[in-house]
């Protein structure tokens, strides 16, 4: 399997000990194929107490490759937002940046929030029920 970019919702489930997320992240971490956007760190940190962040974030950093935001990705995210805005659908900046990172690195996106990533170019990892 090619590499994956894990969306924040899946990591939230992982840190809340959801069985599917623990199994999925554990398997992918063993394969060394997990990528996250640097923006995911911001989203995760928002929900952590200082103690949780001090304990959990270093563990996360050992399991994943953190992708920075590039100028090309920022432009692509803006293009996505524009294309969908003129169709009457507002996409969040963070989600479009995550989509741009996924596309630019040719990764599969793992998310439960498929509606946030309507771009046909984005290849989604199919979660097992």
C-alpha cells in the first residue's frame, strides 16, 4: 500500500482508544507509512490539556511523518476553496490544505469526514466497518 495522510478525526479516535483507530494506526505505524499535516498538530493540541500534550504529542511524532505546508499546496488549497465557493459550497481552509498536501504527495487520505473532501482528485482510504 502507498503512504497515507491521516486526518485529525482518526487521530482523535485513536487517542480516545477507539478500537478501529488503534488497530489501523498500529498497523500503519509498523509499516512506516503514516503522514499527517502540520495543521493536524494544531487541531489535536486544541483538545489536549498541557499534561496530555506533553505526554501524547512526542509519542505521535515518533509514529508519523509531519508534512509542512508549501506555497504550491497553499495555492492549490485556495483553488479548491474558490472552485467550491462558486458552486455554493464552503470548504474550510484547514481541510483544503490537508487535501492539497494529500494530492501533492500522492497519498491516500484516511478520514471519516468524506464530505469535507469532495475533490474527485483526492483518493480516500476505505475504512472497514
